[in-house]
């Protein structure tokens, strides 16, 4: 169960990063509220997962999911460049996160 919560929390990290960008310095109310809610839920899930998952593994997986999700969102929705080098680097992050999960 802790792994499921950790993965969902990683996706919530992507959600709060996207909402933070959309909030434009907290000048837009709805994205600002979404940021706060997603951030709180993401942190709560990370805290729950770390009851049974080691901190190094849990935090790295959480950050990795959030970073990959945010980068992919930027490429797909915001038109950021999806160069071969960027995709290879994201693949390395995916490999590292998967490795940490399977070596746990």
C-alpha cells in the first residue's frame, strides 16, 4: 500500500508544480488553491509512505516521478522541446527510479 501511495504522491508533485506555474506568482486564485491542495496531499502521502519505505528510496522515487511528470507535461502541453538528449536523460531518471523500487 505504501508504494501505491508514494506513486500517487509523485503524480501529485507534478500536479502542484503545474499549478504553481499556472498560478503566475499566486495572482490566479484557482491554480493557487490547487497548488496548496496538491502540495499538502503530496507531502502527506510521502510522509505516510516513509513509514515503511526507507527515506532515500522513498524521496528519490517521489522526486523522480514528479520531475518526469513535470518535464513530460512541459513537452506535451507547453511546447517545450522534446530533444533526443532530453528524452534520454528522462529515460535515465526512469531507470533510476525503477531500479530503486526493484532493489528495495
